[in-house]
C-alpha cells in the first residue's frame, strides 16, 4: 500500500486552489472581453478585429481570444454553469465548450442537460458529448460544417533535389480519421528490436499502405436512428475522430460489410452480420459494365471507385446490379455529404442534380 507524503498532498491541493483562482480570473477576463468586443477602441488602435487586438496585447492565440469572447457573450445563458465553475464543480474549459455549443445551436441550447454532462466528464470528453448534442439538435448543420471542412483540406507534395518527397497538408476530421485508421495498424512497433521512432514508423506505414491493394476495414459505431438521419439522433463514432455526421455514415454504409451489435443497459444482447458490400461476381459485373466512375465527364478508373446504390438500401433500394453504379471517392462524397442527387434514366444515363440553395426567406407581407 502506498504511503501518502504530507508534502505531496499539500502540493496537490495547492495546485487545485491555484487552478480555481485562475479559472475565476478567466471568467472575469471573459466578461471584459465581451464588453470590449462591442466597442470600437480596437478599430481606433488600427487592429483588424477585437480578437486581433486581444491576441496581440494580451498574448493569446486567436482561438483563445475568441473562446473568451464567446464565454463572456453567453454568460447570460450559462449562469448556473458559471456558479458551478466558481464552486469547483467544473472548470473554465467546460465553460468554453458550453459557450461554443450555445453559439452553434442557438435557441436549442439546454444548459441544464449540458451542465450535468460537464460535471460528469473531463473537458476533452465533454467536447465529444457536446458534438453529439449538437448532432442530436441539428444534424444538418453538423453535416454542413464537416462538408465545409472537407472542402478546405489540402496536401502539398514537393520533390526535393535528392528526389525525396516533402509532404505538408491538412485534413478534415473525417478524412483524418480515415487516414489515421488506415495507418495506425501499420505504424505499430514490430517488437523490442524495432529501432524506428514514431515519425519513421508513420512514414513507413504510409509507403506500405500506398503499395498495398487491401481494402481498409474501419469500425463505426452508429445507431439505427443516425443511419436513417432521424431528428434527435446522435452522431456516429470512430476510434480516431470526433462524432461524424449521418451523411458520412450513409456513404460508408453504401458499400460495406455491417456488423449488428444490439445493446441493452450497456450489455451486448445480440451480434449478427449483414453483407452490404459489393464484391465478388457482382463487383466484377459492375466493373465490366461501368468501367469507370459514372459521374458525367469523370473517367476515374474502376479500381479507384466505390460501389454506390442509386437508391440506398436504407431507403428500400435492392442489391441488384441495376441499382448500382461505380463512383470515385470524390463524387461518392458529393452524392452523400455534398447532397447532390443522381437520377438514372430509362436508357441508363446518369443525370446529376445540384443541391438546393436557399438565398433567403421570402418577403413577408407589408
């Protein structure tokens, strides 16, 4: 049995006390930041924005400055949470997540429900809970956010003088989860004699993945309600990502093998399997017929394409080849997350329909 050293106990409690004092100061700073945000002093000083002035003069990052303004602006909606922080039940980091969630969901913000989750979870875990809450309130908004992030991802490949390839880039959460899920098993240490450090193992894993033709297996945890995109459903979960939208799950489920796990009171009560993947003779027939991506004008080869159900099996579509076409990853994403529609004409042509764009509410009566 470990024996507690009184000095260590004193240090531990002193750390807790200092952190609570810092959180209280952060709360005061946030009130001032919200007031400062409404003024014009930052403009007179030549700054581009209140956040820019705070970032430079208070030595904070832009994200940190924006978070404090958000907390200050939402304190009227988080009075009980502020009291809980002052009582030491939660930390300032929880308030930041509450404020960001309040900004995201607007009038749907439920402080009582979220405060209960904040008390039960660390700030990092609470962030995940807030993402699930946001999806349950407005799944469409979460899907749109993730779609926007996907549009901003980039990758630069620069060949150096010695022929080496220098890679820099940024991936969205869903894309990043896919890449990491694929690389993680290949990047593990191969034993006590593996001299490679982590960056070397990640690089070797990327090369190994690129040279392999094995399809990636990925575990996604989703409720039936999420698959059906029902109002109030939480997001789906993967090991290496924040909760993901129902639209992404729908795309992954379009050509995959699904394992059914039914749970009751956190206990597994049934396990089954349902084959939805397009493979074997059916896959070969699909490749023979389509030969490449069927999006008009795209000639991405069949080996780079997914099988897509024109009428998704979640909505009653069958597994017959007449209901399936080849789509490359990009165009498969556009059909699901991007909300494009595909119509198959009687003569077999594919017609694409762009997402509906709403420019504003119609004019009301004068």
